[in-house]
């Protein structure tokens, strides 16, 4: 058997209760929708990853799982890093204006940066952070420093 290809993250698909509402929210957040003529799904450019929105019940069916009610915290977050500390609060405010909910205001955190949280209209949790130790490269990708294992 040949070796498997490397695991890469290309798309993140969110199951949503109301596709039109979710499309409006992520458009208001400034994401560029691609292929808008395709019905029943939406794709947005989100940096170097594509954000996909798909009806929650159909996503569960596609994965052959039961569509259980959303939980307040499901053990995962999406994250958006920003270049400047004050941009954390600006992104959260934009999310609230677009119909999201502020979960935690922007604040200094123990590791030396600033972060806060919002939830989209379906409850998907987003962290917005400024990490002065993880800069962006020339193409806007977050760089995580390579440190020797201890």
C-alpha cells in the first residue's frame, strides 16, 4: 500500500440551521462568497482555507450521524488571528453587529496576547486573537515558530 498523502486542512464546513441567515452573517463579516449560483451550500474564502456552510440536518445525514441538538460548548473553536491588538475588539463588534453574540470581550491573556470570543447565529464559537509571538508571513499566513523539543 502506498503512503497516504499528508493531512491538510482545505475546507471547514459548518452545519447551520438557516442557510440564508448564515450566508448573510458571514458576508457581513467581510468574507468573499464564491460560486454563489450553487444552491444548498455556500463557500467563502477565509484566508488560506475555505469556509463552507451547509444545512445542519443534511450534514449529519451525509456523515451518517444523528442530528443531535447543538450544545453550548462542543469542545472546538474556530480562530481568527489579527495583526494588531485593538483589532480583536473590532472583529467581535463586527460579529455582534452582523447578528452574532459576544461570548467574551477582548482582553489581555496570560500568554501575552489579547483574545475574545463570539458565536455566530448558529452558536459556532470563534476566538479572535492577537498573538505577538505568531506573526503573519508575506502572504498573510500565520506562522508558528519552530522550537526545539525539550
